[in-house]
């Protein structure tokens, strides 16, 4: 997976702004934040999207979600939004499952 940006983060080839890490997940700051807190949480296993992760490793999906909550709390937020984009039309640009953690401002509904 040497062409996958997030795999390169996980391997340490490229160093993102890491917020937290577990044995199965990595949380880092988004380079194009859409809120004061915008963290991405990725599974260390390469899968294309969250549905695939749920099928092949449900415990690792749970780890991604738990780490997302820890990342929000570490930035001082009890209120936050979690978003998985699946597919290009939904806004996914890196095809390695990743969860967006957004907080620090009012978040409108429905999202854009």
C-alpha cells in the first residue's frame, strides 16, 4: 500500500500531526480543517471504507470510534460530530477508511 497516503502515515514514512494512537488506530489533525478541531482517525489496517472494516475487523472499527471520542475529549470537546465519507461522490478523496472528528463550533444540519 505504498501509494496510500494514510498507509504512509501509519508506517511512519510521513509524519502527520498525531493526536493519539492505539495498537489498531491512528488519530491526526486534518491538513484542511473544517472546524477548530478536525481530526482524522484511521485504522492501521488498509481497508477502503468503514463498511469494509466492519466486515473484516469489527473490533478495529470499534477501536477507531473509541479513539475518536478520546481525541475530541483531549481537545476539550464533549460535543462533536463523527463522519465517514464512503465513495468519491460522498467526498472521500483518500481511499483508506477514515473517520472525521469535528468540534469547536456549531455544526449545522444537514451537512453540506
